[in-house]
C-alpha cells in the first residue's frame, strides 16, 4: 500500500527507548528504537538518521507495526 510518510526530525526518550514520531496518511504513529544506551542516543540518531528514515518508510510500506500502531526497530540489527 502506498502511504504518505512524514518523519519528524529528532526524537524523544520514553524510559530507555528512542521514540521517533511520524505521520502516516494523516495519522500520528511512533517508532520505538531499542538497544541504545540513553547517553548514546544523540550520537546514534545523528549517525543513522537517514537509515532510520529509510527503514521506517519501508516498514510502513509493508504495514509492519504492532496492534497499537507502533513500529519497532532494534538498533543492533542496523549494525553492519
């Protein structure tokens, strides 16, 4: 399904999870990125922002979110 995805710049921290807000076809959704120490989140985000946006867009395109509409990414799976 082709859906318009707008990913907001920056992130919030919820407990120990990086939360990225996005808007998909007018609906607000969230992406939870796990596996990053809170002190490393700024550096991780700066180094991986465009990769995260690409992964999020692909997951939205494939409708890969949980029953609450949350997309989940494990930061360790991004390491190459």
